[in-house]
C-alpha cells in the first residue's frame, strides 16, 4: 500500500515535469528537422539572399522609409493612440483576463521565435488578426506585436515601440528586423 507521502511526492513530480511536455515543438514547426522552414537552408525565406523580403533593399517593407508601417508616424498602428490594439486597455487581448492567451495555462494558437541556431527563444500567441502576444520560453509575457499591413511591430508591455518588427518571409513565417532594416537572424515559424 502506497503511503500518503509517496502519493504527494509523485503528484508534485508530475506537476513539475508537465511543462516539459508542453514545450515540445512539433517537427513541422521545428527548423532543425524541417529544412524548408529554416532560412539557413531555404534561400527563398532568407533575407540575405532574397531582396524582395528584405526591408533594407525593399523600402516599402521598411518602417524607416514607409510611414504607414511606422507607429511613430501612424497612430492607427500605435497602441498608445489606438486602445483596441493595447492589451492594457483591451481585455480581449490580455492574457490576465483570457487564459487561452497564456502558454502556461492553455493550449494556444501561435508560432515560435527562433534564433540563428534554430533554437526557440520566444512564443508568439495569436490574440487576433492584429496582435501576437510575445512570451519567453518560460511563458513570461514580455511584449506584443501589432500588425502594420504585412509587418508586425514589437512593443513592450508599456506600449513603447522597440524598433523591431517582423516582415513576412513570403512563405510560412516572418523574419525579425531592427529599425534600420538589419535582419537579426531570428525568425518566426
């Protein structure tokens, strides 16, 4: 007969390892196993080799040169001026009020942010057609992306634009750029 202490320890251990199973990437979303989604192996989605998806060479994609993509010049894509884009003021896109937007508490719809080594370092959760909530891999909410045409600008939780933005890779995800159009070599799948 199992005593109460053994049952308790087993229960606590199960709770401790459950997040490990939730963090497992499906191979179809993992650029280490699916080369067509890895910019290292697919030049069509690599901005170094495809100028059409590189805001450094295609000014229509660059917020520095296209004011309709720049939240400093376009209030309709700036959460400080458009409250329905700001999780502080819109409970429908705030994980504090919607558990299905928090990766720690629910299954979620979204994508992963990978570094140049194809290691995941962030989670983007689809809140609505204009917003992706941004989490670190531990499930801590650290920012959000606001859609600007085909780009998504990254904001802090306080609503400050970081200058970083996602540009479509024209296939199945996005590449992360700095304000000047430099590719960070990070990408979303």
